């Protein structure tokens, strides 16, 4: 691994910062502008809201311009309370172009005071690996498990283990789910097949417990492996959200492909709502295994965050839309103890309150160092560790200190 460890705080980088003021890192935008603008406005789905929206009103344009490269954009007082007046933003490490080491998962492991994360498995630019950020020393290292883990992607912390979704490769590895004991670092394969058939690419995992104390693991499977590999074996299973029932040892698809092209998955703190992100970008075209989105009735999915109730048997019911993503897709998802839903979108880490209102954004244009949206990997995931947001922005890893603990160490959804 070629790494260029840098320990810099904001400002040591010569980055273009928004106009200096005591609160340069936060730009507040009236929420109204998200649905009401002067006539004649234009917007471009390829770029962020604040970078590509133009109106006939120069004061609104100036505000968007100030916000486009700001680290934090707020739409609500709730969010200002969460980030505080002057959140400390630290670049922990930067690696060379193409070395997308900080990309997926983002799982807080309280007993190690660390965050586990993975590099990108899409593309052969660097070997996919599992890393740990030690939150005490801010050191990053590759995790030395007792057996190698192939193509780690998303994951979840539950009962002393990190449960990791892994992608197939075009050799002999067929992907699935492994668990890693956070103390011994012992790896165990949990699920890797369905009656002898390969998954497409298990992407993310969450655990939920029902009121009668049955725990279930939900995981998403979608056809994204082709982004990393040529000559994969033929697809054998429809995309789905599956449920593993360890009590009865049953694997069951519980959400079908005509409902979602699933990616990230999380539950609400009361375990009554299951959130799943849909990987159907507005610009996506229909392919044999990827549904299209668009305005017509031949297009059936889109860049959505869906919600289901989890019934008393832990089955998802009452599907409904929770949010619509503006740019790209929502990939990774995390829920905090207040029930706010945080998603990794091309716009950055977008925070919505439980009613679905966007209250703020950790802006990808800042954290991705203003790289052109068309040439970089879209912003995918992050971690929430107590009062620290860990931003995984492909070649850079940052921390943002929040004004409050948003996920407690003993939260039922450390995630
Ligand atoms: C967005 O990007 C795509 C792919 O590069 C391009 O085909 C399309 O024209 C762009 N759309 C706009 C509105 O710029
Ligand atoms: C531009 O927008 C601002 C903020 O809404 C408003 O106060 C101002 O009157 C507008 N200017 C014009 C010329 O409409
Ligand atoms: C700006 O930052 C200063 C210094 O931390 C703080 O006292 C002030 O309340 C902040 N203003 C706003 C609007 O957040
Ligand atoms: C729930 O089940 C777990 C084992 O699956 C057990 O350790 C725990 O004590 C149980 N909790 C309650 C409240 O029954
Ligand atoms: C597997 O995919 C990689 C990445 O696209 C490619 O370089 C390699 O040739 C493929 N291997 C086989 C056996 O097709
Ligand atoms: C911001 O938008 C402009 C087009 O308005 C585009 O050229 C530029 O690449 C965008 N910047 C980023 C970082 O997306």
C-alpha cells in the first residue's frame, strides 16, 4: 500500500474556503429554496443543488455560491444544534489519486474506540481491504484478521462482531457474509449461497430484534459486481433484501426486486422501521439486470430511500417512500439515536429528520476536494461514532466533531 499519511487540520491545505467569517464552515440556506425559487431557475442533476442551481436573483445565487464548496450546509436549526457553531473538521489521511481506500461500510466499534471501513470494490484500482481508524490516535491500519476477507463492502456492528457483506470475484470467490469477532479478529462465514446459487453482490447488513427477543439479520443483494470485474459467471438470483433467521436457520428473500434495487440498509432505534436505499440513479438506463428510472410508467424505480414497518415477526410490511435523492443515488445509510436518517449520496452525507425533511448536508464538493462530479467515484458512505462523523471520501478520510453524541455507545443501533 502506498500511503501518504497526513495529519492536518482545516486550513493547512490551501483549499479554497468559502468567504472567511467566524462560521466559515457552515452555510445556512432557507429550506424554502428546496421547493420554491424565482421563475426561470435552472438546475442540473449531474451536480449538487447549490453548485448547479441558478436563479434570476443574485442574492440567492450568491448564497448558493458560498455554499457550494462549504463543508457543511444547513437547512434547519435542528441541524445547527447537531453540528454546533464551530465543528472541528480534520483531514486524517489523504492518499494518491485512484487510491480509493476510504469508501464503504463505516462501522463504529465502541469497545475498540475505532471505526472500521472498506475501500472500493468497484474497479481494480486498489485491492479491496478492511481498515480501522483508531479514534484515539487517529491512526489508520489494515485489519489483520485470522483469515483473509475477500472484497469486504458494507457491514454492521452487533453483539461483539462486525458482520461484513462481501462481493464475489471472477475467480472462485462467490461472496456472502462473514462475521469478525472484534476482540479475537476471528472470521467466520455466515451465509454464502441460496440452495447452491451465488448471490449477485451482498452489499450491506443490519440486525434487528423483535419485542419477543428474536434477532434477524437483513442484507441487500444487487448486481453491482460487474463494476469491479469482467467475465463474472451468469446471474443466478434476483436482486432482493434477504433475512437470515438464526433462531430457525432460515434464509428468506423478504423484499423482491420489483420493489427495489437495494443497496444500504438500516433500522430505526425502536427497530420498527427498516430503511433501504435504492440504487437506481435518475440517469441509469435499463439493462438486463438493472431497472431503469425516469418519468414514464416503463420505469419503475428511482433514486429513493424506502421505508417498511417491521411487523412483530420481523417481516417488512407497508412499503413507502421516505426520501428522493437529488444527485446520483443514496448508497450507505445510518440512523442516529434521534431517528434521523443519514445517507451517503453524491451530494455528500445528507441528514433527514424522521419526517423526511433534509436538515443538512456534509458537502461532498468540499470533502471530495472539489473533484469534478463526472470523473470521481460518487460519495458512498461514512460512520457516526458517538459525537464524531467519519467521512469516507474515496482518497481522503476526515473527521467532523459534532456538538452532541448522536449515537451512544450502548445504543441498540450502534451502526
Ligand atoms: C449529465 O452527464 C451525462 C453523462 O456524462 C451526460 O450525458 C448528460 O448530458 C449530463 N446532463 C446534463 C443536464 O448536463
Ligand atoms: C432576492 O431574494 C431575496 C431573498 O429572498 C429577497 O430579499 C430579494 O428581495 C430578492 N431580490 C429581488 C430583486 O427579487
Ligand atoms: C459563530 O461562531 C462563534 C464562535 O464559535 C459563535 O459564538 C457564534 O454563535 C456562531 N454563530 C452562529 C450563527 O452559529
Ligand atoms: C435476548 O436474547 C439473547 C440471546 O439471543 C440473550 O442474550 C438476552 O439475554 C435476551 N434478552 C432478553 C431481554 O430476554
Ligand atoms: C477479472 O476481472 C478483472 C477486472 O476487470 C480483469 O482484469 C480480469 O482479466 C478478469 N479475470 C478473468 C479470469 O476474466
Ligand atoms: C460544479 O458545477 C459546474 C457546472 O455548473 C461543473 O462544471 C463542476 O464540475 C461542478 N463541480 C463539482 C465539484 O461537481
